[in-house]
């Protein structure tokens, strides 16, 4: 699946302009700078797929990518959700973001899971908990993916996973398995691909 073609399909910040249902979808969320663009590139083996940007919060759109065929016949769609937690964002922008997320997550039947990326060096932050709340309220299945594993000491990695699992207790929509990935070394990217393949096979 991930060796197949992957192409940008559609981008929008308006719920009324979301692409109509077609292939199953999985989405990727996370704080600005968490490494989401880099992980999407690593996942799909496409260097420029989600332009790895050092400008936090540049994209305010839901960006759709078709995997394994053109948009109409794709096997899977990847949805790059706009990053959150950009310190300089205005109240209005945050409200717009929250509305877009809420409307997208509700009633998107083909959306199988949201992978929420959390910086492995810092662990879960209050802003991430707000994202988890949103997903729990929408009853949308989500799984945490810790990023930048190459920058976390081996001895700290298990601890970071345990803390993260702790933050997921009593969260009804959270998938109780945490992945640790590095786009730099490729660590954990195969496990993420396997998890996605299992979701599609269900
Ligand atoms: P985004 O804003 O979430 O899309 O984050 P980016 O993918 O643009 O990455 C933000 C910063 O983190 C960049 O400076 C990347 O080089 C760096 N980064 C991303 N992934 C990794 C990783 O796996 N390891 C390390 N060490 N740095 C990473």
C-alpha cells in the first residue's frame, strides 16, 4: 500500500467543501512542529508530500492525499489535519480551528482513526489533552504516536510510553497502544504502517 502512488487530492478549511466519501480515511493531528510533515513523508516515502515546514502552524487546512490510485479509486486517504497549539494564534483562529475539527470529526463515517502525534521529547501537554477531549466527545477512535524517538534516550523511552498510556486512562475513544517513531531513523514507521494495514483489514 505504501509503495503505491500517493498524491495530493484536496485541501480545504471549510466543512462544506470536504471531499465526498470514497476510500477509507485516516487522519494525522498534532501540535505545530511535532514532526507531522516529516512522519507523513516517511510513511509514504514521498519527500515533499506534506512539505516539511519549519514555520509552525502554516497550514490551516485539512489536506487530503490519495494512496494507491487516483482520488476516485484510491485504497486509502490520508488526512493531514492543521497543527494546533501555535503560541501566536489569535482567539478567532483557535475558535475556527476547533469548529473545523469538531465538524470534521462528527459524522465522517469513513474516517477509521486519528493518529495524534505527540513530541516524544516532551510527552503529552495540556493542549494535547484538549485534542483528546475533542476526539472523545466526537467518539472518534484515536491512537497516540510519539515522535522524534532518535532524540530520546533509550532509558527514557519506556517511561515516556508509560506516562502517555497513563494520560489515556478513562478516555473511551483512545486506542490503548502507543507507538514511538522517528522520521529520521525510520524507527517505528513500519509498526505504524502495519497498524494502518490492520485497520483497513478490519
Ligand atoms: P510539523 O510542523 O508537525 O509538520 O513538523 P515538521 O515535520 O515540519 O518537523 C518539525 C521539526 O522537527 C523540523 O525541524 C524537523 O526536522 C524536526 N523533526 C521532525 N521529525 C523528526 C524526527 O523524527 N527526529 C528529529 N530529530 N527531528 C525531527
